[in-house]
C-alpha cells in the first residue's frame, strides 16, 4: 500500500475569522464526519510507516469533539504518528489546551503582529492572545505562523518583542502571501521588496536579544533553514532536497466531505482532486505525484550565496505565485538572512 507520510484533515471548512488574504477556496461550512476522519487515518496507518497528522482548515477548534476523537484514536491505536493543529487561537479554552497537552499535539498559532496590526489583518487579537496565554500557563509549546503582507512587514521586529512574554512560543515561521482565495488579485497586500527586506532585518536584530528577555530560545524557521543550508557543500540542482512531502507525492489533504487533494492549499481546486477517501481503490495517486513534483524556488541564483543549496519554498505557494513578485518573496527572505549571517 502507498505510504501517506503527511495527512492533513480539514475537520471543517468554516472559520470564525474572515482574513483578507485567506487561501481557502472551499468556504461552505461543511463539517467532517467521524467515518471520514477514520477512513483517512486508516489509510495513512496501513503502510506501517511513521506519518504526521495535521488538523487544519478552516478553523479546527470549531469542531472540538472531532478534534478530540482524532487525537485520542491516534494515541489509542499507538500508531507511529505525530499530531499537530493549526489554529487562530480563538477556540483555545482550558479543555482544548488540556487535550492538546495530554496527547502531545504540536500547536501552530497564527499571529500577524502587534494587536493593532493583527486586528487590521485578522481581527479579534484579544482572543488570540488569550489563547496564547492559556498555552503559556499550561506549558504547552507553540509555533507562530505569520503571513507577511504589506501591512505587517514593517512591524516584524515588534512581533519578536511581543513573543518575549510568551515562553510557550518556541518557533516562528514567515509565510509570504499566497495569491489564492481571498488574496487573488490583491496586489496591494503583497509586501514590496524594500518592505520585506527591512522587516527581515528588524526581526533578525530583535531576535538576537530575545533570549536575554525570556531565557528560552525561539527558532526562526527561515533562519534555521539558511544556517542548515550554509553548512552544506553546494551540489547539483538535482540533489536539492524536496521542500515537503507534497513534492514527493506523500502528502494527502482530506476535505470535510472526503475529497482528496495533494495539500491543504490545494483544497477546493478542481484540477487537483485525487479522489475521495470513501473510495480508496479509486484514488488517483498520479495527481499527488505530479502536482508539485520538481517545482523549485527560482531567483537570481547566480548572485546568491546559497546557490545549489537553497532551502526552497512551499510548492503550492510557488504554483499560485505571481512570477514577477510573489515567487521572489521567499528568495528575498533567504538572501537577506544570508547577508545578515555574513555568508
């Protein structure tokens, strides 16, 4: 049986926020049933290989009973699986936080900057920070995901200062704008090269002093990737490691109704439907194999110190990128960090 190494479940396509850059193309308030979730888990587990289960959407905490059943079932079956949830933080209450802690569920929280900035982009910052406070008080580690736009790029340095008060936050990742869903045609939301480079520099400077403020380190995903790449010897392009499991056809996203896609950002794209979880014999694995195969981050490689050892970028983001702007965003982040690191 084909190994699924990265399983994304959408417990619901609904969300209690309405972000102006949300990549969701499927927005009807559908909710996944337990038989659909169970069929997906069984498919991922059947090979016996380790796999990861990501609860996403939509906002998964809107259906807490299903979230609880998924994580408890994975642990009850003692599968070789890791668990994670991506949330806007609004649905984090004491019961949910206890569940996540008990079952060692990795928490990813979305935060785009200081309260006024977050409110402008997402709204309800007070509820998000309340959720982060519950994670902190319970000692549950979390990783922050920040969607970088023209609105918050000038405030990236301030984000680090805010996170100094949340010892539970162990990681930070920057996601350049994806031109899908609500952001399609919103050129005004894309950070300019100058805004992006200045924001990265400010974040880098503030990060250096964070340990002194709170005593625990914060791993910046892109900086860690640059440092790993810098330690490698440059090799042929063919030797560059795939960015994620979707590049190798090992990722499977399950919409609430059981429709299958290569990854979460592909949900709702009729051209990337790979079947339905309730008809495992009819799954078109070739869709998963070819969707993002060979898709690479391209830029001014000849002038980049990371040439032929580039960390790469999300293939779905690259597929939806404007070749003249968005496709260069992660490239610019890496090159700016390489400059700051003296490479």
